[in-house]
C-alpha cells in the first residue's frame, strides 16, 4: 500500500528545486526562460497530481467502502521529545489532501501561464517566478503534511512567501506596508495556533493527524475531560480551548472576522498573486485545517469548538458581503467577496454532522472550497486582464468594456453566475448544499447564508455591469484591448472548469466519515427554488441599477412617447431600489460597518502597536548610559529580590 | 595522578599550550613577520576546535574540583566552534586595526585565556574552581573591550564593564561565603547533600544566581549589556553575547538542575518573573534601537529571557532544549553580528537605515542577514524555530502555559523589530546605499558555515538526537 504513492515526495520537491534554481540564477536568466522553467515544473506536478487523484479515488483509495488515509513515511521518529511524544516526517494522502493537491496545482499552473503575459516586461520577472515556486512548494507541503508540527512549519512558510509576494512591488510604500501588515496579523493568529498545537501534543500525546482523528483518541480525550472537571477554563475544557486556539490560527490565514484586516490591503500585490494566494489557495488554509482535524472538532465536548467555527463563519460571510457592496476598487470587492465565501465554507463545516448524509455540510464546505477556487481565481485573473487594459483598479475608469474585451466579458459572466449560484454553474451546487446543511442545523444560520447569497449575486453583477456595460469613460487614444493569448488561455481553461466542476459527484469522493454517500439536487425542493430566486433577484436588481445607467432610457423615452410613462414607472422602481439600497442599506448598514471595520478594528490593532511604542519610549529614560545609575539599579534589584524572598519565606 | 587522568583536561591543556605558543611567537618573530601570528593562531585554534570534538571519558580531577562528562565536553566543543567562527570573521579587522599597533598576539592570547576560563567554569566541581574560571574569563574580556582605544566609546565600555563586573563578582562571592557558612563546604556534591535551606542559605544562593544572571544579562542586571556591546569592538560584542553568555547559561543550568535542585522551588517564582521581565524589557528596548549593535544587544537580552522558560522545567527535556537552543543561538548570533561587523568595517555604517537597499548592492550578505534574523525570530524552517519550539515544549512539560503564552506574544512583538533590518535591506531603496564590496575569504567561510549550520541544525534531526543522548546528566 505504501509504495503506491512513494513518488509523492516529488510533488513538493519539484517546485522547491525550481525555486532554488530560479533564485540563484535570477539575474542571469532572461525574461521568457525563467517563466517557461517555472511553468514547465508546475505542469509536471499538475500531471502528477491528476494522476494521484485518479489513482487514489478510483483505484486504490476505496477499501471496504471507506477511503483510506495512506501515509508515506519519509523519516520515522524524526524528533522524539519523550517516549510518548515524537514527530515523524511523512506525507498524508486522504480525500481532502488529494483534492487540495488538484486545486493548488491547477490554480498555480493557470497563474503561471497567465503571468507569462501579465508580468511581461516587468523588472522582477524572474524573481516573481521564483517566489511563485516557493509559494507552491509551501502550499503543497502544507496540504500533504502528516502532523500538526509539519503543517505549522509550512503554514509559516506560506506566510513568508505571501509576505514576499504582497510586497513584490517594493517601490510602492503601500505595498510594503500591506505585506508587513499581513505578516504581523497572521503571525499574531499563529501564536494561538502554536499554543494550541503544544496543548494538543501534551493532552493527546501525538501530533499525528491519523492518530488524532482516530476514534480511540477522541474517546480517550472525552473520558479524560469527563474525569478532569478541574482542567477547564470558563467552563470549557482545556482540550476545547486547544481546538479554539488552533481555529484562531486558521482565522488569521483565512481572514475571518476580526482578523481579516490584512486581506483587502494584500491586494497591493500583483493580481496573479491575489488570484493564487488570496483567493484560491492560502486563504482557504484555515478551512483546510478545520477539515483536517474535523473528527476532533466534531467529537470533543459535543463539538463546542465547531459551533464557534459556524458562528464566526456565518458572521464573517455576512459582514464581508455587506462591505463588498460599497467598494469601488474591483480588487477590493473581490477580496471582500473572498472573505465572505470563506465564511461560507467555515459555516458549512460548522453546521455539519459526521456520519453519512449528516456530513453534508462537511462535504459541501469542501466542494465549495473546490468550486470557489476555480471561479474566484477566474474572477481575479479576469480583473487582472481588465486592469491591464485600462490601467486602473477603479470602476469609474471602466465601463463598456464588453465590446473591447469580449472573451474576458464572457468568462467574467460565467464566474459571476457561478458565484451567484445560478445553475448549472459550479457555485450553484456547492452553495445549495451548504444552505441545505445549514437549514437542517439552525434556521438563523440558514437565513444568514440565504441573505448572503442574494447580496453576493447583487454585488457581483454590480461589478459585471459597471465594468462591461454602463457608461463608457473616455479611453482616449489607448483603446482597451483583449489580453494576450497566454492570459486568455488561463481564463478560458478556468471558465470551462467553472462550467463543469459542479457536476463532479463530490459526495462520492469527500465526506466527513470518509464513506461515500449519495446526494443529489431535488429541483422541486423549496429551498433550492428559494436560493435560485434569491440569486436571480440579486442579479435583477443589479441589472436595473447598473446596466441601464446609460443614455439608453432617455432615448427610449423621447423616441416612444407612449412608452415614457412605462419607463418612468420603471424609474420609480429603480428609485425604490436605490432608496432601499443606497439610503437604507448603504447609509445605515454598510457605511457604519465599513466605518467600524476601518476605525475600531483596525484602530485597535494600531492602538496596540502605538501602546508598545509609547511604552518603549517611556522606559528608554532608564537606560541613561551613566554607570552609577546602572550600579544602583543592579543593587536595587538584588535587594528587591532578597526582600521578596524574606517576605514570602 | 597519571597521564591518563590528566588527559581529561585535554581541552584546557591544549588551550594553554596554544596561548604559550602564540606568546613565544610574539617574542621571537621579527616585527615584519608579526602578521603570520594571525595564521598561526587561527591554524592552531582550528586544530583545537577539531580535536575538541574527539570524545573524552567521564571523570574528575583534583579531588572533584574539576569534572568532565560528555555533555560539558561537547558544549566546550560548541563554544570552541563559535569562537573559531568569530575569529574567522575578525581576521580583516585584526589586519586593519590591530596589526599597525602590534596588538595581534595580545588579542589572541586574551581571547583564548577567556575561553580557557569559561571551560574551567563549566567543568567546576566546587565554588573555588567556578570562581577562578569566572574571573579568568572576565578579566581578559575587559581588556579586549577597550581594544579600540582610539575610540572613546570603547574605553567607556571597558570602564563600565570592569566596574559592574566587579560589583557582580562581589555579590557572587558574598553569596558563596553565605552558602559556605551554612553548608560547610564549597564542593558541589557535599553542598547538595547538606542543603537544608535556611533563609541565610537561600539568600546566599540568590546572590550567586544574581552573579551569574549578570553574565546572562537578565533584567534587572542587564544595563551594562547595551552600552558595552555598542562600545566594544564588534568581535568582542559577538563573543560576549554568544560565547560568554552561553557558558554562563550552561553553568546556571547545571547548578540549578543538579546541585541546587532542592532550591529550585524556592526560586522558581522569581525566575518566572525574571523570565517575563527579561523578555518584555529586552523586546521593548530592541524596538526603538537604530544602531545595529545596540539592537542585537537588546535582542540577545530578550533571547536570554526565553532560555529561562526551559530553565524552569528542571528535567531532561529542559537540558536538551537549553543546549540545543544555545547551539542554534550561537550560529544565528554569530552570523548576524558578522554581517554587522563586515559592513561596519567596510563602510563605517551601523544604523538600520544605512542598510536600505543592501539587497541591490550586496545580495548574498543580505540573505545571510535575513536567515540569521529569521532564526533569531524563530521563523520556520530555520533552526531558530525548532530551538524556540523545544523551549516551549520544555516549559509545557511542567504546565507553564501562561508563561508560554507570554513568551509567544513576545516572539510576535520581536518579529516586528527583526523584520526592520530585513525590510530595510530587501524592500527599501536608498539614494546612497552601502556600495558593493567583497568580504574577505575568512569571513566568507564563516558565513557559509553558519548558514549551513542554521539550515542543517533545524532539518537534520541527528543533532538533536545526539544532544538528547548525552543530556542524561540529571
């Protein structure tokens, strides 16, 4: 069994070698060559990953109706702390790691191909490909890690490569600030992650995922919790706290409220990077982490930690969706949309059960991760093509692009339909299953998800109509043009994926208890109809508000006098929508929330930094440079300690 | 006493021999041949470093006042490696600054004498040997601190160091006398058996640990560190922050874990407080520094606070964690100080802002700096991460979760300032960056060794396994 996948170490190794090679030769290799090398290495691991997926899911993975987890041991007992606790170096092959392999290599390959065109003539071309390889290596390592310790190492490496890539345009001070912000905020979250790992290590005596997720482990932990009522804090056992701490680590990477503040700023990086790291792969690491330890989250203390996952996820989904309504920068709209969709995935995991069909939420969360990676990467890459064409991130500088960039327009439409949840595009299937699972869990969570679905459709089509239709600004002599073929290829490929990915029978492949189950869409189910209607009405409102903001209505009004009243009535409806959205939702909901986000949450983080700096300024005066003072402090220290000892003895 | 048992002192005897050879060479060489002393001393010390890795049996000499066992022996070898790396980095400095004044031999003799003192201190079986070793290691360093005598800061640093070091020695000696008064012996094994811990004895022990704490620069006994590190020649700052601190930590560990185990519970809460204070104060000061040497001084104070995390555990895991941490710390700090040293020597620039755009002009040096600082900050997969991780596990083994939490919080803060030079070097541009220069071959070798060390120590588990096999000293 073990040797079947023994080639698997090649998958992270190839990008690592590519990184080292490109890193050392960055100055010597000229432009297209380094890109070709990076792309070729990615192509090879993409093929390897597909082969692995095929072999795992259809040949060897399923044994006695259950997907096995296969561990490829690279170094047994790499470090041992004590007889009980040691760390192995190994790769873990199970349904979610194989799925993530496919996601990471697919998106990464597309980004590599796309960047051949996008980064053309950039001074940091080779450096860019070197960083991309570093990121791909770290992300693949994270996905394949067989224990908590390894995942933490790759987790940090992913953070480092993200830091490098956000700050890629280091001439821009805002990019440097953003990269630092991202690094520090996620490190702040990782601090909890690390403590969580240590706590798990000491209570479960293992870091290994397979052992941690086995029934015997969580039963032992349950018994231990039952027998050690004292070992709790605020009524929650130590082990649940450990899981919550680990989740906080995931919240940092996955930009969950309130640790999301780095994500919008991270858009300072090159757009292909936003597509790869901040849309499809790294930001879902938190979701992956919860899924990785799902049996523990579900079983320990009746899934208390999982309830937190659900609530944080649902809240983040709604919060980000509302903010997305107000943004003018297209990359920021997409960034908030990403945060919202990841909240959706977290929510799906949080509401899930465990056995068979009860594990629908888990399956749906993973499914959404998969489909979201495809269509969100597509959205970002298309946004990159648009920005490339009009040299601006702002919607006011766009409009009427449909006739200049027909292919981009078409794939953007496909992606927008997918994220809105319109059948038969990929997002519909996964989103619908999440909503079904949420409905079975709690009506309020479902309601939040339902509302977010409508908002998502609205802001996405607001974006679509304003970019490709609406009023056309004066482009001057430089008419926008369609992107080069390399970029179009990636767009078309992902567009096709977005169309077909929804038909993958995901529940047969990935499930909470690893047993395939059957799920299908009941087209007559009121839930399904409601969610399609919700998405459609979101699109409809966007259409009314943004598609027709041209001179077209006026022409109709003058040419067909009788139609004027009808048009005017239509206008009333517009006004009503505008009143509801602008006056009520924007003014009284979105703006305060956006303000709260900008000032209170960001402000709190700034305050923390400021306090530390102030404190440092204060105590600086102690370090006078005068020796007499030093001697006095020294002797005072001695006396203080001795007095303390005498007093307490 | 036969020759075999004298061989137990192989390291110390060899070092003494090297000192004598260098001294004789200084006397017999004509002034124009004095420059060969550098090659001679380096060569001899290189041989010594290699020889020091050859295993030695366990044993004791002079009625137990000198003791050796594998862990201490290998730790001496680690320190020798560290000193060797520092020497490699200092060759061009010696050539440029010391050779004209004909101070070359003195430099080597004093430095080796100090290392000899540290070796005796770590091998001490009683307070007499311990104190002799301590003083033998301190005195030469005071002289070395003032070696850049044309620079008034160097002189000032020397004066500060001599005064404060004697203050701490006085307190330490006072402590020793109190312990002798109550336990009736200066031999560690005897004291261990006779430890009844009346108040007088506790006070004595505290004073001893304060004396050692001065060497480690624990808060509030750290004030000398920043001024001395800044004023002293960079080579000596490097030695102080790495070698002499490492040896003092080792001694503190053996005393606490072996001889005064019974005392630990009286002391633990003070150490707990000291650990927090040291980490926090070190970090807060490091945040505001502009001078790289001062910055590294405060960073090394903060690092000492982290070591106390494992010091609290008082078990075998703690020994492993501390020794491994020191090993990694030596490599990281030597590399970081080395970069600062070569840049300061070539361009006279020592401020963080001067490093703007360093990556454009000196990419390799910037990489070394980045890896070294990442290691100090504990970012995986560099060895420093593993070292910190083991310290956490050691503290976790005794359930000090709150302390770990504070420590990890401090690591997060420290990340901020460790990133400052990295950001300056990689992400900033400068009007007049430090121009490209080729560092001499000796420093290059030192950098290559430290870089290999920082990557291999972390990823190759054999090193940790080996340390854990020889750490059965409890």
